[in-house]
C-alpha cells in the first residue's frame, strides 16, 4: 500500500512525452492466482528528444519477470525496476525499437478493482484512470495513443468467453483444455481504454446498421440466467446509436460493440473502446427487480458510455486535468438524449436537483475545485460532480449562448479538427470560437474558476413610464486556494410574466445585452431598463436553470406563488414553488429550534396541492411538485450552524400539513392513478407510478396508519411501487409489526438477488431513528453484507451518510463514528471506494458546534493513521484544511 500522500501533479508542468508507443501487442496467460502478461511495445523516440533520454515507464505493484530490447534480454545495468516504475537508461541509438516486458500479476488478490481483477469468477479490467500500470509497465498517460492487438489464453471450461477491444481476429483450441482468442483494435487509443474480459457468461445479441450501412454485432454479456434482464439495456443501446447519428452525425466505427455486466465495480460503467464494462446495476432490469429510476439510469448510462466512443475515445484528453473534456461533454450528451426520450422539463428538474444535492455542496466546501482542476494528488478523487455535472452545465451554457446551430457547427468542427487526437479544453473552446466567430474568453472562466456564483436581483416597475428597472449583481465566493475571483459571463434565460401568465413584450432594453430571451451578465453590476412594458410583470429568471448559480431575488411571496401557478416555463414553476417551500422550511426549522411550533401559510399548502392535482400537467412533473425539498436541501440553504434534528421536525410538520389539507384530493387521485395495464417502463407510465409513490406517503401520514402503504406493498406488480411502499413503511412505521413484517417479507423474497437486496439495505439505511446506527451495525453482520462489494457498501453505508441526515449527524457522533470506521476498514482493501465514502464529511464545518466537534475529532483521528492510501489521505487532508 502506498503511504505517502506525496506528489502533487500540476497542470502547468505538462510535458509531452519523449517517447511514443504506436503499437502494442499484449499476451495474457490467464489464471486467477497468477497471470503472466507479455507486452511487446513498438517504441519511438520523438525527433527533438536527446538520444540518451531515459524511458521511464509507470507501474503499480508490479513484478518484472523479464525485459528485452529488440529481442535481446536487457542487461541489469541498463534498467531499474521497482513495483512502481521501470526506468530504462540505455536504449538503442535508433529512434524506433521494440521492448518486450513480462510481468506477473495476481487477479484474484486484486481487491482494489483497478487493473485486472476477478468478479464472481469473471476476469475483467478497469484501467481508467491509472489501472493499466497495474497490468504492465507503460507510459500510462492519455496522450500516448497506441494500436492494440491482444491475445488471451485461458481454460476453456472457466472462461469460454474471451473478449477485448476492437474486432475479433482469430481463436482456437490449445492443449490441456486451454484455448485462445486474438482481438485487434485499429483505432489508436490511450491505455486507460484498454479492456479484457474472460469468463463464462450468458449473452443477448442483436444487430445495428449504421447510417452509412455498416453492420454492427451487438452483445450484452451477463451472468447466466439473467439474459432477459438485459433486454432494456439493449433497447437503450440501439436508441443511443441512432440518436448520436441523428443529433450529432456520429456513427459507430467497429464491427462489434460489446457490453459486459459485472457485479463488483468501483463506478457506474466504463467506455473501453468496443468493450464497455458495466456495474451490473446499470444493465439488469425487469419490472420485478428494478424501479423506474433504475430503468432511467440504465438508459442514461448505456447512452453515456456509448457516446464516449466519440467524445472520449476518438477524441481523448491530453492529460487528466482535461477530464471534463470528455466527461462534462458526454454527460451533456446523455442528458440531451434522456430529455429527448422522456419529458424534457421533468428531466431538467431532476438534473438540477441532482446538481444542487451533489455539486453545490462540493463547490461550497473544502473539496471545491474548478471544472478543470489545476492540481491533484490522486486523480481518482476528481471523478466528481463538479467535473461531470457542472462540466455538463458549462457545455449547456455554451449552447445557450451560441444557439443550437452555431453550437452544432462548433461540435462538427471539433470532431473534424481533432479526431484521433488527445486534446485540451482550450482546443474544445477554440472550435466553438472559430465556428461562431465569438470571443469565449470570459466564458471560459467557467472551466477555470471554482465556486458557485451568486446573482442578486431586484426590480421595480414604473407604471407611468412603462419601464421595468432590474438591478443585477454577480459575486463568486472564495474557494480553497482561490480567494480572489474574476467576473463571469452568466447567461440568464428570462421572461417578463404578465398578469395573464403570458410573457410580456418590451420595446427596448439597455444596461446589458439580451439575445433570444437570454440576459448576458458580464460585469459585476448591471442596471437594466426594459422600456415599453405595458403592465406590471413578474420577472421569471434563470429559466430552465440556464446558469448553475444561486439566486438572491428580492421578491414578494405572492410573486413566487404567481410564477408557480402561471409561468410558461415548467422548470420555473417548479423552481418558484421549491423556493417558497425551502424558505418555509428554513423558517420552520428556526421556530423548532426556538421551541416553537412550525406554521405554514395556507396559500403555500394549497398551491402545492392544486399543482399536484392539475390534470393538465404530466404526472411525473406533479410527483416532483409533491417531493418537497429534502432535509439536505434545507440544510444546504441554511448553510451554517445546522441542526439536522430541527430540520427533520420542520419537514415532518410540512408533510403533515400537506397530507391533512390534501386528504380528499390525494385519496381520489391515488385511486384514479391505479393502472391495470401491463407493466411498461415508458416515461408516461413511470410518471404515474412516481406520483402514486409520492401520494402514498401523504395517505399514511394523514391516516396515521401504515395500512394503505402495506396494501400497495402487497399488491404491487412492479418494483417501483413495492420499493416505494416499503420506503414509506420503513420511514414512518419501522418500529411497528407491519413495518417489520414488510421488511422481512422483502428480504425473504429477494435474498438471492444482490441488486434487489441492495435496496433492502438502502431502505433501512435511510430510517430516521436514534436506533439506526445500531441497526446498521447489525446489518453489517448480515451474511450477505460484504466490504468487498462496492454496491453493497454504497447501499448501506453510502446511503446512510448521504441520505439520512438525522442518523448520520446524530448528536452523539455515533453516526460519524460508524462511517469513519467503515472508511478505515475499507481503505486497505479498496482505497477508491473508501475515499469516496469519506467525502460524506465534506460539509462538516457548516454544522452546529457539537456535531462539528465530533466530526473534526474523528477526521483528525483518521488522518493520523500512518497506513492511509493516497486516495484517502488526499480527501482527509483537503477536508480538514
Ligand atoms: N469514464 C467512466 C465514465 O464514463 C468512469 C471511470 C471512472 N474511473 C475511475 N477510476 N475513477 O464515467
Ligand atoms: Zn463518462
């Protein structure tokens, strides 16, 4: 284990490599205990490198078995091999030469799930970001592009299936029950996109014909017996392939496209060229085992990894500082795909909720970093909501600023100009500047400057002059190592909503540039004057969440209520209500803390109920209307001296107030929504189920009885409604016989289905109770709990730390202790997952004093350990800084 928290990598230190590796031939003798890897590398010294430049190859825990240069065994004096590096100091004078490197690795002992490992008997790889160096010594950096040929041999019985990147070349039998296969990938690629899979798996096959007529064999490989559950993923794959052709003109480029689902995986999935490897959670689904959210995630992640074929693989990153070049852009593309397949407004609201829940706290805490970071210790810690989600928002703003056509022209130019290259964010932005003729230098700050900008607004209408004056001011709060901020270019979509709910026209505007319904803030302050506004408008601002900012709007509650009822932008309607509910919850929490009873305005409650019952709106939208801001959302808005118990009490009171006032309406609606049609995962049906699931909570609260939820639990013919009902039972009736019976029945039914059992762990991890910490401790002793499986750890401990505000932040510090102990136990096994779990502490400074002190102590204790991984040390250090 690496102990040093060590070296810092800096963007400004980037140097092109003195050596290139245009060709790689790999040979794997696969064996779980001991695999021999022979790598034949064609190496080329670049013209301007000195002839005696040493070649320094990366390794990670490797054992060198043999080394040859141009076929001759290397002299020990000519090289130096350590587990982490192979330095060859004497090399042939010719610029091109061949290296043969033999390493020995132990896949079955690889618990980090990086490099080559074994998951449920299947050999698989994860090489991004720096896992390839755990397989062989290499220039393991994304600007080294090589053409790979991969030969694998294994026991035919254990591993009848042998897959790698690209197209299959040949295969055949060998002596002693062994066999082999050779794959060739004609597209030069960085080592992080290398993949190999060998094992015994079932398969679903299909075909796809590209726009220009290429026939592609599609395969999704899953555990035997689970093939039926891959049907939805296959459907999503074909839709993604078509969509990328239609929307971005991007076609697939190999004869095969394979996806393999594995059960032990650090992340969601990986876009290896022609051989995507997936966490099986994002492949397997049917109505009995997966919720509608699972279906939607599968669709999004299948699309995401497929879209990487162009944004990531054909054009890759020069170095890991450019991670958002592929991730932010690809998230944007998968968001657009999902919006296209489902409801655009609902999708947008879900994205914004996700951004606020995950990226805002990151941006506002000690782990804040720019979308394109300038330094890192451990790159695995930068697969963050900022790089992915804010990175996507930045691309989205680019489209807002340029408009659809210029945006597409910029994308086309980017693909044309950089195909086959490893490039930077500057290259990306330049393509849009050149295609549109616009100067995007101020806009680029979104990539380089961390922190969530705040926009403060106030407006006044002059009825006599018919003018609306709007004062706007931007500010960006300081973040770690960036105390002074520069002014941003912030595009704010807006409307002037007139008394009848439609947008009012205006004759002219001065004070800021306005194009196509978008205000462009570029200065600290703008005073804008809209002339010729016929009636007093309500300003609807940041429509569709056109910029990822926080807003401080000086406006009256009745104006927000008006927008909630009448804004023509559905996102803004949801936002207006959400703002009002959040403000009400903040006030209520304050009341609770002061020993008072929380009260809520009748008008707020009734607008909520009216919108939920409005049949002109789609069900999924109404479900979002009813999912009142979560405890973490309220905590984030309060921002300091947070008391999670007070927030919980306040939110409970709000739910009860809505439940009681909506009693009749909700009951009738719930029955009306009952659908006797056979299950379908489509967006409309999913929306109906989502609304029913939000209603059931209000029904049980109103009746103070678990009965309705238990009935739904029993009668449900799909996982969405079954898990939804169980969640409500666990939240409100966990210490009743009915609650216990439902949990037991669920466990009994799904004990042998790991993905569903994860839901059982997850639902219990969210129980808001003083007893949850000890419940969790006993669940960690459950025969099916294991620290070795990341999905299980995330389901139980991850959910607890992220989605259980009162128990994780329990006042005695025991919730923190549980998470800290798990992090410490996990670290020697799987540092990446341990470090990710530790980020649960990132907002510790915003808590009230007692909790803050508990958290600080535990963090300090943890960081004193001498055997920390680099991953965890890095997170702890930054969290405490
Ligand atoms: N590139 C993968 C994706 O599409 C994620 C891989 C992350 N790997 C890691 N070791 N952090 O999102
Ligand atoms: Zn990605």
